């Protein structure tokens, strides 16, 4: 899995708040993808034949859907780096690389060759006559861009660790660390967006525009594992980071409303004030939201029950299979006489538990749990 729950380095116990993180984030991913099919066109979806024409619903859902699409995976990148540092300490660089190639590389290949073209075929079956092989010729990683990014970051991290002898020692958490991380994301995003904007398709839909955020948060997670501060985020850190998220989000929305032209063909592609400010706020929100969310989970949701435990164990399998499950559900509801915005609510409510159930059934198959 991308985020394999393991015994805590210091506590000797499993960190249950990480399970809650994975279940909440992947549930949110399913809801956002349902919204892109029925309500807003944030990133597109395989099935989108019934998108609403209501300006009210579109406006209401666009902001949280956009926020989720841009920032929701950030906490997973951070925790992935945290687990990576602990895993490489146990397995060594070679063992760690092999485990990442199996648990991330193999699902990406299967998704490219089977799941994505099948979703394209099913999602367009009512409007197009193209065959499965036709869609296979134009396949892409789609939602699995996240797994590809984590795999690349993991391989780079393993190569780096194999060349240095790093002493592991606890270090106090300093605010300047978060400032440096935010500025690094801002600088990296600004440079990358000039070539690959956030809203532009790139080769295999790898979403390079989001990689600077993921890379820095992954590195921040590695530092957290070495320094030992991730599991002891204080209520004060939670409060401060929460207020930073609110302030930066208001500033970002104001920037979009006042300075960025929504009719521009390619957003954030020029060396100008809007792009610089957007990149800066992107870095601030990415770091502050990831830290706030992890601190909130540690203080408010530190444990869970058996149902969440099963859902967490199937979280990566659910992420892997949810495009197919969600597309099939949308096809099943295609003949139901409901408005698209109502279908969004109904399908999302059904899809979240259904996709987790399928994901759990998938990992129960012989041998699958070794990969997913």
C-alpha cells in the first residue's frame, strides 16, 4: 500500500489516526470524482453525460471540489514520506525499492492496461462506438498519478539514503521548517506551471503541476520521521495552522475572483503577479492544511472501530478500483429520473461504502494483498 500502517517507531503501536486519515481522504476523493461527473468540470470524469446546468449547484460545489482536487492528497504525501523513512530503516534501500515497485508499480501497470481503458469504454458506451482496444491506445494513469508520483519520490529517496549515513535523532519542531516547505512548493510550482499548468493535460495525465507540492510534503514527512515530531503535533500547532489555512484560502479565492481571468485558455502559464501569488498561496495552504489535518486527527480522531480498520486496510485497493466502481454505479443510475445534482448526492452516498466494500473484497483474494 501507499500508506502501510506499521508499528510506531517510538510508541511500538499502530498509529490508528493514520487509518482515519486514509479513509477520510479517499472517501473525499470518491465524492469529488462524483461531483466532477454530475456538477462541476474540475478535472473531468469517465462518465459525464448528465452534468447539471444549474449555476447555483455548480458554484456551490466548485470551491470545495477545487480545494479537494488541489490540496486533499497533500496529507497522504506527507505521511507517505513518514512511512518511507521508517520502512527503509527496516528493509534497507534494496528491499524498500523492491517493495515500492511491487506495491505501486504493478497496480499502475494494471490500471493503465485494464482499469482505465475499461472505465473509458464503459463511461462512453452510450455516446461512442469506440472499442476497448481503441481506448487502450489512448490510456493514461488518471487517478493513479498519485501512485506514480509516490513511486518516483520513493526511488529518489532510496537512492539518496543509500549514499549518506544519516544519524537519527529527535529534533524540536521549528516554524521555519514549515515556512521553508511552503516557499519550496511555491518556487517549484511556479517553475513547473510555466511548462505544465495545473489545468493542462500532460503525457499519460501525470499531473506534473501537482508534483512540487507532493515532493516537498513527502520530504517533510521524511524529516518528520527522522526528527520525531509528526506524532506529537500540539493543539497550538493545530490552531495556528488552521487559521493560516483559512486566511490563505480567503486570499486565494480573492485572487481568483479579482486577478485571474477564468476565460484564459491556459491558467497560470505566465511570469506575472497572479501566477506568483497563486504559487505562493498554493505552498502556504498545502503545508498548513496537511499539518492542520494531521494534528486534528491526532487530537480528535486518534482511534477507530473495526469497520474503519477494514476500510483502512483496503484503502489503496479502494483508490485503485474506485474509478471502475463509480463508473458502473453511474451507468446503473443513468436510467433513474433524477436531476444531476440530486444524482450527485445519491450516487456519492452509495459509492463511498460500495467502493470500500469492493476494495476490501479485492484484498481478500489470494495474493492480491501482497500488491494492494
